[in-house]
C-alpha cells in the first residue's frame, strides 16, 4: 500500500464520522466568532500558525503523554530522531493569568476538548462550555464516561499528580510473570519517580489553611480504625507556598487540577521528559496534529494519516507521513482505536485478535462526606494521604482528594477510591471506525466503597455530619487502561504481535487496572523498562 492508495482508501472513512465515540476527531462545528475573540485575547499562543510535521522521520510517536514522553527522551539520548504528534495544544505553562484556567465553578472552553453537551462531573453538577480545544476530553461510552487528556504533556496536565506504587501481590495478580516486580521496584519505579519529581507533602503545607480538609480526612479515617500513609505526588511545594503568600496566581490552593494549572505548580511532562527530549534537538513535538489512521506500505514503512487541526476545530490540512518505527502512546482509548480501525480497514493486516480486549476503569470511584466546615477557606488540590485496606473481600485504596466544583471549603470531604476490581469489557468498532463499548458496571467496587464510606461516616458523626454520597464508579473513570494488553496483544515489552517496528507505550498495555492505585507512575516505569529493551535490542 503506497501513500496515494492509503490516503484514497481512507478518504471515505474520513467524512463518515468522528474518530472516537463522542469527541476525538475534528468535529464539524467550530468555535463561534464571539467565543473565538475571547480566546484569542486569553490565550493568543494557541492561535499561532502550526508548523507541519516532516513527511518522514525514523520514529514517529503518537501522543505526548507519559509513555510517549519517555520514549522521545530515551530515544534522543540514544541518538534516534523522532517526531511526536499531539492532537491537543501546547499551553503556556507559566502564564500568570492567561494559561490553562478554570475552577470548576467557572469552566469555559479551555477546560474541555470539543465539548458539545453539558459535562456532568463527579459532583453531579452540569457545566456548559464553549466549543473549543480544551485540555480534558470526556469520551462517552455506554455505561461510563472516560476522562482523558488532549494537550502537550497528555495526562500530566489533567491528573492530580499522585504516584503511589502498587503492592507486590496486586501487581502480580495483574501481570503474572510478564513483568518482574522486583526489577520494577529496584530500577524502573525509582527512575521514573526521579525524573517526574515525586515527593510527599511537607508538614508546613499540610498544616496550612488550604489543607484543613486533608487534616480532617486523616482524623476521620483514624477514628474509623485506619492508618493513613503519605502519598507521593509531583507538586512544586515552593510555588504552592508562593500561592499562599499571594506571590503566585492562585491555582492548586483553590482546587485547580483537572483542567490544568497555569503557574507551574503541578510538574507536568513539559518540565521534564518532553523538555529534555526537545533540548537534544532530536525530538520535535507537533501540536494540533490529530492522527486518524495508521497503516504500512509495501516497503515496510509505517504510514500515518494526520489532520492538522486548529484549536477551534477547523481542519487545516490532511497528509500522510511515514516512518520506520511507530510508537503508539495515544492513551488507552486513542491507541486501541487506531489499532482496531487499522484491523477493520485492512491497513495493518493480521493484527492480533487480542487488540481491543481487557479494558477496565481501574476500579475508580469517588465518595464524599458532608461535615461542618473544616476551618479552611479553600481546598488545596494536592493529595496528602491514602489508606490501603480490604473491604467486602476487595483490595481498596482510598485517597484524600479535593472536591471538584468547590473552590471554597464548603465542609465537603472528598476521596478517590480505587479497587483491584477484575471487571473488564472489550471494545467493538462501528462501520464508521468509531470505538464502541458497553460497560457492565462494577458492583463489587460499588459495594466496597459503600461499606467503607458508611464506616468512616458513622465513626465521625459525633464530629458533625454524615455521608453525602456513596460513590460514582458506575459512570466515570479517570484511569482508562487496557485494549492492547502487555503479553497478550503485544510481547512482554510492548512490541505489537506480528508487526515489527510497531509498539504500544502507554496505558493500553495495563490489564484494565494498576493494582488499586493511580496508574501514572506504573505507565512511566513500564515505558522506561520497555524502551530500554527496545533500544538495547535495536527494536
């Protein structure tokens, strides 16, 4: 298959529908003129002309999240040139007033990626925004909403920065003998944590006003008989201190995280892996480049059909570029979608039937308790503590979390729960090339979260208040995992079965769960492990 044939064969599919259910292709609508004027004033950087990716590079990396960022830098260190394609924008990282902005109560188009319907968050409140290329993509499937990123830096822009490492038994339950836990613990987790800048919250910040909700949370779980542990995260504590002394724009201290932090307080990949890769001169990131199809020509080179899309949603151009090696790091949904579409359309023949299988939502759930105000004025976004336990026979981690939508402290204490739930679902694909998924729900997780919620609330009622909600695991996940599972759809290092030079390097490799903890550090550590092997073996 040559370039012309590939482009021609894809042309009909290009107009048939969006590239992923709900959100992920360049949509027909664009930002209305008045809204565009507003954003041109607020973030003029996003309206600069987008350079074209080169027609050929030895390695093309699709996606600039954790896996793609690791691959870009490590390949550059090895002298290998790469092109990184990112559908989202490169946001101004330290712009005091005009960068990524939006407390939940005042969200606008900078928050959401091409949102055409009101977004219902974990608090149940609906938020309507302008149609614009914001940072958080909410992809809707039957039974579940999936939160994922659309920005240079990927998930590091929209996550809450938590980096707990899974316990050995939980890790082995998921990976079996595919990955050596001791090797991960001694080599790859420390390497990832060192580059990302993981640390625990210092006492002076913990004892400050914005984290009174964290101190209340610790007291509540202690009354219920649990012992909290410190939770590593990537926040810059010095910038947070400047926020509290009004020397920096208020961000982390007023519950900003899921739509980004524009003052640099949350260390994203643009401050480490991606910055290091670009500094070598061997890796270049092209924002606004949305990949809609992948294939291979008769010579063995990989072909990538990419649309250059303005932040307003307007398609500026469509091209086919090529490479010798192709790394898929578009996240669980994006990577799986590209592979399944390639199998459906025959652009990558003989893809393994394991592609699209083993997807899960990491046992995610949220819970909150309503209490009298904790004594603070605002809630800080950085996590301080977690507990690990087994509830209703199910391993469960509960983390202290800020409550999205409440910049002011309203006496709501929030938590994020993650369980070692084995519920999985398989993707389908429509004739138009759209991913489909029917999520069965997680009754075991729901029961466990209800039980721990009831226990903590009951033991703290004397301190004022009781349960506000019991969880939301049935309708959302912030941690989509699986679809191209390590050791099944790929070999033990992410090489796609039957396709030399094609690799998966992101959350699609994880088998639907990260061991009842946040997956970012595991995705990063696995990418470190896998790219080291590929470099050592020459592919």
